[in-house]
């Protein structure tokens, strides 16, 4: 088994001008994202990232590029993803990196890459930013999974380049970035062909790749560039008519770090390694907030809702990668409820289709969904100082539990934003997921809050409190609950939360995070994969792996 | 890690007259199923099954009882499940049994108990056989999960009896029999309350259990029997008007066992431990088959379709429990295609709503779904001798791949039965699942087969062959495929198959088998559960478990 050594520290603060592995260029409606992984430019300078194989540092740049396209280049309708190598598109996640990683890092790495792929699909679905995978060479494993996240896949027809998912036959693990799910559920490849494909280490090429539905077209090398450019133009032409603005620049987040405390402008994260808990505080805006889309645009990346979501995102990622033993996050909010409410109302108000408000909202939704698949427990605490209002109300319903103080001056203020603008992975609003048994209840909550903030007692009556206790009991109940939670098996909690957080309808995403990832996690710790003679361990060595052939 | 010791042998040949743990009694429309687990009457005579805790032998009797109710007592509209103990309903799966089992046995045990719970729901949904859990005492873990599978849950209100899912807080594993899924997806308990409930070792009782939606009613001990009887009558009154017959007796299956070969009347299973493969052959009926429901009823349990499905079910279970290293099953069929076709046409013909045909069909559907979650690869082989016709055609589309010989005399004959009467776990017919990308294709196949058996070439053109090869290549291609398959990581294959076999819509069942079980399997092999100081290992010992607190 792996040792409890800390995973290497990761930075999410990247910028196109400093990308090591990707080049992002924009020309009118079309962007090009070219992957040329710097072999010794990854997270570990000792690990060679051959054949456009990637590690986390490569995926962080990809996620950054997709994010910047949406905010900095909203006029772009198509992003072409291709490789800067001659004969290889992408070989997927680096095997040696995976084989030498701890189990928690492997799982978190896959989770992050999955979020990036789903962000690509989110951009396609909601921002009219279509993606075209121009697979100009071998497209293997995670490379093919990246292509699967795109709207179209074009493969070069050079007699040798294939698409493949060689994980099962070569590594004894699953394609970990949604490949299986997208093959049968997105591209709807016949399941028997999918089975044959996924056990064929060498992959499938040419006409057969098209016939099986694995790619949309194969094109001879001589016509590849032209055809891809032509298809990109066609994709752009089909992109829906959305408001697209001039773009804003995303600045760096850079929290002040003081020991185990991270101070952002609107967010604080305090880690207590000893009790294995963290306190996450999100503050409402301090002063005036924009009243129109134009004012929001003028604020640029300084705008509260953009900045707050990006800070929260950064905090969640630091928690995941750098503070593995913190199992419980106490979520608090602070500030002026009326101001926070106003932020939410603008985001879902009459101007909601303006590009800046749309992208701000979509970004907030993505960040909240990042929380939904963060393998930590979240308890929201609501007291007199709290500001669960507007966008911050959504934090309450994202948490596993809410502790509501029964006292005057304690108020909750859900707004229009909670009516569906910030869907969870299951496609429902978090209020809908909460009230699966009484679908009308979500509307009741929102209707009641239209009159103004909800007093604690009525919020409790409306079903917004897991625990509702008065001054005398509140702190004690919370203290006991926190201690108990932090004492339970971290694995059982993760499993439980992943079954409870997306009740209701299933989507591609819930299948990926709920089903595929769970199987992958299981396989990752089986000796057949990561044992001394497991397939992942033995990869690249002359000996064959040895399996315990009991089928389970 | 567990050693590759064989799991104890299991018998599925049980009968109410020989039940050790349950008593089944029938009075008119109401059946009573009373659980009183014989403490030393389980699979292992050394393990005491205290407090109505169960092992596989207990669940086999439960599954048998549900099955017999449908065939032997089709007039029963409500089955009351209760306990023969004073103060305890059921304590769930026996912890010491679980803790001392191998990983494959644990997983197979949970799979079987899940299938039993889903069979209860299948009877409720399709056979008008409603279930009422009369929880006359503590209802914990798997005990509560059994209640969750019922249509109604009534709990005694005696000041102490609770319902609980103490697995997470006490054992560091998940409730393994669908509990989490049914709490939020079937009973639609609010997810924050579900979270609180599932970490509360002592459970929830009385009014709160009703308020949270965990049970339908709590009733004082003095009124318990009357209230339950009254609710049973009401449930019976609401049971839909379905044809209900006089019942038939189910005889024992008892195959001839010759070394590693199992000979049934219509099924043969030959195990080859050396190559880790098995050959499963299903034969068409030998002679005349019934043309009407009355003739089918007259045949009783000797009727082909009932007997064949029960034999296939038995063979699959023997494979799962007694031949763990067999990873690949070659599925063959033999016999007269016209006769087999006639069987299918009767089952889905004008008399299909008669109780005997309905139950025969539902039973076949359950058996095929047993195959769908059997963690083995299945390859169908179609040659001149084959009879993939009528009910046996469904085997072809249940398999992971089909190898179709390109030769004269090779024919496939899908019939009306494949048009939706035998849904997979996702609720779709297997043809629909196969052709997710072209929903019209399933109809095309059936329309073509209305004219008569499909010649090999047209079956291939219709998309029914994974591999279509002529005499010269067929055996060689199959041989290579079999060898390859048997050489791959058994874990990766299981994960892959569980992601491919139920593409498309999600149901309670796909969530249970796809998501919940996968998380449970992961947790089962984590040191935090089953390591030397894991919670499952330490259960009942004076020391506390020790956790590696990294959240994953």
C-alpha cells in the first residue's frame, strides 16, 4: 500500500504567457490550443513526459485555457485542440506518474482531469464554445478521452494513427477520465464494439474508427489541415447566437498564506490539521455592487461574483491536494445580506443573458459543482453574523448539513439564483435535489424569500435546517457533531457522500463521478493494478504482470 | 489482503419445508414471512447468527420464498415480513461473517442480497405482490435495507426500537444492500437528514422516523399487530387487478455433477479451471411446446421456459460462488430454432397477461439480469448448430460480444420477446441498449425477423455480430479472443463491463449495482475497513479502529 507521504505541492496560478505545455492562439472566431508537452517541464522534474503524455501541470494549463477563452475571448466559437508533434496527438496520463503516485493523489488527479473535460462540455453547451479535436497522430488513453470531451473528433488517416483506450489490456486499470462513459453514453458506440475496442491495445484506425462511431471523420494527412479548418468554420457557423462580449482579463488569485491560513479577498480558509477540520468563510461584497451588466463588465475580474468564485475554487483545490487529512469543512458566511442578495438578483435578472453575467453564473455553478465532488464533509453554520444570501445561500444547500441557530437576527435569503441557474451534477437545482420528495417545496422556499430574508424559525419550517437549536445547545451540538464526523472512517464518508449528494436524475457527469470513478478507485488499490506485480506497477518492465484471477 | 482460499460451498436448493430461518405461511391474499434466524444454522456452524443477523443461507431462503410466492401462491397480494423475535426485527448481515470473508465472497454476497431486494420490488411492480415490513423491534443495517425494499415500513413505537444504518459510524463501510440509494432515491429522504441518519449509530425512532420519511408509520406495541394487519388489508386492496392463477409447484433443480461439468435438463455448464473459461450451453426444447397459456400451466414447473431459466439461474450462481477464477463464459445454444421461437411468441403473444406466462417471462427477465451483473465476460458463439432464437436470442444480446460464423445455415431469430418484455437493469430492452445511437434499429431487427430467421449475413448487416468471420478465420479469431480475454486483469474487466453493460438511462438498480456497489467494493478493500486495525476487523473488540485519515 502507499505510504502517507504528502503529494507534491501544486500551483493553479498559470497564465498563457507562461504555459509550458500548451500554446493558445486566437484568430477571430477560432482558437487553437496546441499541446506540446515539455518532457521535463512537469510537476516532477525527474519524470519524463514522453509522447505528449500529461501530468497534473499539463491539465492545469488546459483548464486555465478553457476558462480564459470564456472570459477573455468570448467571441471565440470554436476551439481546435491539436498536437504540436508530428505523429502523436496525445498518449494520455503519464503512466509512471500514475504508478508512482499515492492513492489519494491518483484519485484527485483523475477528479481534476474529469472536471476539466466536463468544463469543456459545459462551455460547448452553455457558452457556444465548440471544441474540435484534430487528432493529427496516435490518440491513446487520456488522449482519446480528451478528444471524447470535444464536440467533434477528426483523426488523421495515415495508415497507422489510431484512437485507443489501452488501459484495460495494458495497465489493468480503467480509462479514468470518462472514456468508458462517453464511448457508450455520449457517442453511443454499440456496447459490444465498445468492449472490443477497449480491450484492443493497438486501437482502431481509419474507416473502422468512423464505422464504430469512435471518431467523426478520418482524413488523409495531405488534406488534414484544410479539412480541420473547414470543419472548424462549419462548427462555428452552427454555434448558437449568444451575446458575446469584448472579454475581460483574469488576474492572478494569489492568497496571502500565513501558516495554515489562506486569506483571499472574499474567502478565508483556515486549516486545523490537528482536529482534521477546516473553516471556510466566504464574505459578501464590502461595498456597492453593480446594478447592470455594463457595470459588472466595467468591474472586470474584480467583480465580486467572479472573484469570489475563483477564490473559492482555488481554496477547494488547495484543500484537495495539499491538506488530505482534513475531512470536515465548516462553512461560514459573513457580511451584508442585502448586498449579497443584490448580486444574485443581478446575475439571474433581466440582463442574465448578457455574456458577462452568463459567464459569471456558469463559473459560479462550476465552482459549486467542484465542491459537490470534493471528498470532504461540509457543514454550514448559520448564526447572527451569517450571510447565506444570494450566491452565498447556495453554499448552504451544497453542504451535507446545515446548523441553524434558533435566535433573533439569524436569517437566510435564497434568491432567484437558486431557482435553477446553478445546477448540480444531476442537472437539478440544489433546492430541487434537497426536496426530491416534495417538488413544490423548492418553489415555496423561493416564494417565501421574495418577501425578504427568512427568519430562522421559518427557514427551519421550510426545511432548510438539518439541526435547529437555541443558544443553549447550539455550540455544544455543533462541537459534538464536528468531533464525531472527524472521527469516522474517511473512506466510508466519501462513499456515503457520493451516494447522497446526487440523488435524483443521472447525467453523464454523475455516471462519471458516481460510477466510473468508484470502479476506478477500487481497481487502483487492487493488487492486480498496484501490487508488487500488478499491471500498473509492471508497466514498462520486461516481466509480465501477475494476476489473482478471482473475478469479483 | 485476503488469501485466495475458496469460499464455502453454497446450496441454492431450499424449500419452505426445510427452511431453517424463515417461516412462510399463506392465508388467502396475505402471506406472512417470519424471520427467526437459527443462531448456529447458518453457512458456517461456527459462526453464531445473533439478533436475527443473516448470512447467505438466510438470504437464499428469503429469495426462495419470494420466488415461490410468485409461482406457488399467485393469489397472494401482500406479503408481511416480520420477525419471530420479541424486540428485534433484524440486525442486518452478520458482521463477523463479513469480516472473516474473502473480498470476492463479500462482493458476491452483497450482489446476491441486492438481487433479492430488487426481486421483492420486481414482484411489487409487476406481479401485484406488495410487501409490508412489520418492524416489531430494532431494525438495523441490512435489516432496515430489507424494510426499504418493501412497499411500506411500519415500526413499533416502544420507546427504544429504531431504524438505523450504523455501517458508516460502526463498521467503516457502507450499507451494502441498496440502503443509501433507497433512502434518497426511493423514499426521497432529504439528503441532509439522510446524512445525519446514516452517521447516527443508534438510529432514529418514533415520530422523528416518520417525519424524516424513514418509515411510513410508528405504532405502539399494543396496537402493532392490529395496525399491521389492517395496513396489509389496505395494501392488498390497492394491489392492481392482475390475472392470478392457482399456482404451480416448483421442484428442485438438482443438476448432475460430473467433476467440473454441470448437466441440467436444458443447460450445461462446463468449467475449465486451467484456461479459466467455462462453456455454457442452453438447449431449445426437445419436443412439442405449449401453444396456449392453459397448456403452459398444465406443464407446471416442467414447462421449458420456467425450467430453463431456473437452471440458468442456478448455473450462474454456481459460477459466481464456486468458480471464482473462471473469467470468461462462452455461451452457446443448440436445438430447433422454430420450436424455441414458438416459446418466445407464446410468452409475448395475445395471452401474455395470463399469470403463468407473465411470471414465466418475469422470471426469465430476472435471470437474464442476473447474468448482466455477473462479473464474468460473456462471449456468444453463433454457428450452424446454434439456436439463438426466441428466448435464447436474448442471450446473444446479453453477452459482451457475439461471434457470428459467416456460413450458410447459420441463423439468428429474434422474436417479439426481445421487444421490451425482458428489460435489462436500465429499463430498456437489450436491443435498445445495443442500438442507443439508432433507436430505430431495434425495431428494424425485429421487423426483419418477423419474416423468419435472419441469415448470418443479414444478421451481421443489422448489427448483431461483433465479429463476423468465415470458416477459415472463425475458430482462430475466437481462440485468440478467448485467450486474450482470459489473460487480462479480472478487476479491470469487471469495472469495464459494469460501465458498458448498462449504458443509457439510470434506474434504482443501475445506481445500486453501478455506483453504490462500486464504492462499497472500494471501501471493502481499504485498510480503514479490512486492514489489521480497520473498523470492520476491529468490530466487537475492545480497541478502537485506527484510520489513515487521508480523504480520497
